[in-house]
C-alpha cells in the first residue's frame, strides 16, 4: 500500500540511532535505525490508521495511541518519540499536506482568546478532578517548570528552588503588594506572603477548581487577610501593584492577545514596580503548537519565541530588565511527573478511563520530548517601567535566594512548633 511506503520512507529518514520495528496492519514488518537503544516496536491495528498517520502525523500519532490503533509492543511512547525526534526536527516534513496544515494552524492562531474563550480553555485542563494532579505533582501542586540547582535534586527541592528563584528576581520587600496572574493552586502567592514578606497578594485565575483549593489553603495557613484569590480575567483586574508575577500562564494567552496582555501588565504595575514572567517558549523560528496538544490538552495555547513576545512588550512601554533561559529544567520536571504518574496509573484509571490514561501518558511524554529533543525552553523575563529599579548586576539574585532559604527554614520551624 502507498501509506506503508510513505511511512517506511519517513521513518527511515527520521530514525538514525536506536531501533524501530514497524508492523503494518497486513503483517508486513520494517526495521529502522542502527540497531542500538532505545528499542521500540509498534504495530498498526488497521490500514486506515496508517493512512491517517501519513496525512496528519502531528495530530494522529497521539490520537492513534490514545485509541489503541497504534500499539507499542516493545518500549514505550517516550522511546518512540526519542527515535523520531533526537536526530531530526521531528515534524516529518516529507509527509503529504504538511505545509497546508501549517498554514491552517497559523490562521487558527490569529483568533483572539477573549475572556469567555479563555475561561473555557482553562476549564478544559485545570478543572479536571483534583485527585489526578495529586498523583504526580509535588505537595505544593506546582504545575510549572521546576528549577534544578543540581540534576539529582528531588521534585520537591526543585519546585521550592523555583519559587525561591522567582521571588528573588521579583525583589519583593516587606509590605509589597503583588499580583499573581494565573495563580494556580496558590503555592506561589502563599510563598510570597509567608516567606518573602509581601503585605498583600492578589491571585487571579480562571479555574474554579484551583480557586477553591487556593482559598482553602490560604485560610488553613491563616493568610486569608493577606492573600486573596479571585476568579478573574487579568484584563478585568484593577489596581496598582508593586510586583507582578505570572508563572505558566502566558502560554494560554494566545498570539493575537499579546498586546492586550502586556498593556494590562503595564497598567497594573507601579512606576517603580518589577514583573517576572515565567513561560514556556521556543528558541527556533516561530511555529504553531502541536495540534494534538491544542486539541486534547491545552486548547488556545501557543509557545512563543522571543521575537513574538518582545515587539508586544516594546509597544506596551515596558523595559526588558533581564532574560534567563531555562533549558533542560522542564525535561527533568516532566520526567519526574511522568514517572510519578506511571507509578500510580492504576489510581488514575479509577478516576478516568483507559483512553484518558493513554492520553495523559502521551501528553507527558510529548512534553518531555519537546524539551529534550526539540526547541522548547522556559523564558524568565523580568520587566519594569524604568531601567533603574533593578540592581546593576545579577549577584543580587543569589544573595536574595540565600535570605529566602533561611526564611523558609524559619517558616518550617514555626509550623512544626505550632
């Protein structure tokens, strides 16, 4: 069949190291690679699945795995992605209709994420059963890239280091007001109040599930008067804040809304204020997000390049004070999440069905692959209205991290003695 020949040609070009064995629906077997590791064997259950993968590989690879029409008989989904991505860009550009699909994806990106659509997109992912996230996140439910001060750090240590690193760059002082855009389950806001000394933290989220958990956590920590969480779109937020932090939220803003986002940040930031934006991005040329991810995991999302972000920052009248690029940190984070999820997969199966569990496996593996073998990174962009509000040299970050670490220890001691 034509589809078998097309797939055999594409896999032969993509798989250079390792070993891939493909068995077609008709039982024909092909092998690719140099015979090394990883070793992966796949099998198609029907000929239509082979044709679908040829026509739209970026979408159909995940769909076929979810639906049990692409079976992995040896190895796992991460190993398959490694074989396909480690030596190539990975889009299988030689397959039919690739360029037409790319044009269609770019046109889709031009649609704005208004408040209604943004809330619907957030609910799709973040309003899932909260017990699902407890299976693989750290105890603080940090659902963004951790900061590994050493490669063998535990997930708990790396997520604590992430909060510390961000707080240090924010230059939070006693009594400062802080706006947390996309406040998640509240961990960052609670940290800034309890450890960094912020006087008032306002967290805004569009997830009703996260809002409920955040408010309960603030009350349990006796911080309900200083840390307020609201179900609110950032565009509707009012006030003026000494500091603004946004972690893992900008990916959901959408390319067409970048101007609106940064203009809102400028409006909300005091003249001597500092903002820290922590977002997944790309180091290569601008490219649409994987369509399987946008359909099943993060609808409306886009991973920006600096060339897409900085024009909107400049038009808003904000100053880029610092940019740090975290490269493999998210690969380490996702590896930890994937391993923890797989270790408790049976519990996930009690919450959802087998198809969902395969979808979640695929999501975590695809995401890890993007940071290991493609151009996905994390940008930490420090912004201000004036160039003189941040110290001249970056050594203040290390000094402030040491102070924050000591404060963390004091907070923990108080909790133990309470």
